[in-house]
C-alpha cells in the first residue's frame, strides 16, 4: 500500500471527524464516489453542512448518532482511496478529530471566550485545508484556492469579533435572495445563521478565482502582493455590489473611519488567504 494513499485516507478521515460529509463530498467532487444525482446529493450535503453546523440546535458531534456517522464516512472515504487499511486509518482519524475538535471548540468558547461562529469558521477552514491537501496535485489548484480563502474568511471573522464589528450586510443579501426566490420572509431567529452562512459563502467563493488565476504557477504566489490584490479587490467589489443590492450606502456616504476599518478587515482576509495558499502550495503531494 502506497504511503500517499494512506496519507490521503487519514486527511479525509480527519476532515470527516470535523464535518461528517466533507470526506465523501471531496471524493464526489473528483468523481471517485457516486454517480448522477447521488453524486450531486453528496456534494450538496458537504456544502450544506458547512452552513448548518453553526445552528444553535446542531447536535454534539460526540453523541452516538453523530459519532457513528463520522466513523462511517471517515472509514468509507479511507476505503475508497486505500482499501481496508485506509478504512481503518480513516475511521481512526475521524474519531480522533471529532473528540479533539469538540474539546478545543469547548475550551475556546467557554474559557477565552471566543464566539462560537468564529470557532466554527476556523473549523471550516481547517476542513477545507485538509480536503485540499488530500486532493494533492490531482485535487487541482482551485481546491487550494478555496481552502485558502476559507482561512481568510475565518481570520476576517475573528478580527471583526475582536473589534466588536458585526455587519449584517451578508444576511440582508441572503434575505433578499430567500424572499425573492422562495417567496417567504426570513424569521428573526434565522437571521444570525443566514448572515454567517452568506458571509462564509461569499468569502470562500473568491477562492475559485484565486485558485484558477494561480494554477499555472510552479512556485507558491508571493504573500504580500497576492494578499494586497485579493484583500483590496474583494473590498472594491463590495463597494459596488452592496450599494447596488441596496444593503449599504455608496462609498461617498460612508464615514472615513468606517471605510478604513472595512479596508483593514479585508486586508486581514487577503493576507491570511495568501499565506494559507502559499503554505498549501508548498506542501509536497
């Protein structure tokens, strides 16, 4: 058995311990699990879990049903890439990351304290990095771009929480989409999770472009110019998009301090994503 396959099994298992469907979703994305609608359903389950994991009613991952699901998907993912030995390694990695993740999340939330959505976003970033590393060269450079912007989103979320800044613009965009597409109003208790989900979705969506634009480079892209370009580019895009959607005033009506703060948060996002991308690209396949 090749060590590379066992390494992939352990990475997919560890990601499944943190987010149950992440391992199978990664395999489905690379056409190594499921066909047709089943494949689409697995990918959708993995994407949906990233958003709904932060809901207040989400069950603890170490309760028997959740733990059994993580063991199953971790073992399945490991088996698909490395056979029986991979199933054992994937299952063990899933169990280890499930308990370790819960312990760390509890400590951060209860003792520091760190807001739970911030810890959840950091976990999401870790999961996407594990999946990107598991994909190796075959996984494609786009996967590393998405994982890197997940790290950037987590860093930006942490910076906003530390500064006491809580923009509801992403949630207001989400409410417009829900009301326009589904024809129903978003309940007040749903607004917080929706705001976080839209913030996460928008932040990581830039990873597709980041990964594609840097895919042809043999060396990792330099952190400083990449971070500046990404952070300022996303900030500039928001200056156009949010006023057009009616959820923010145009830039000339914003206070200088507000603009400076917003630029700072986006630079945190850009530099964190660029540093993560460089680290992922340096990792040997």
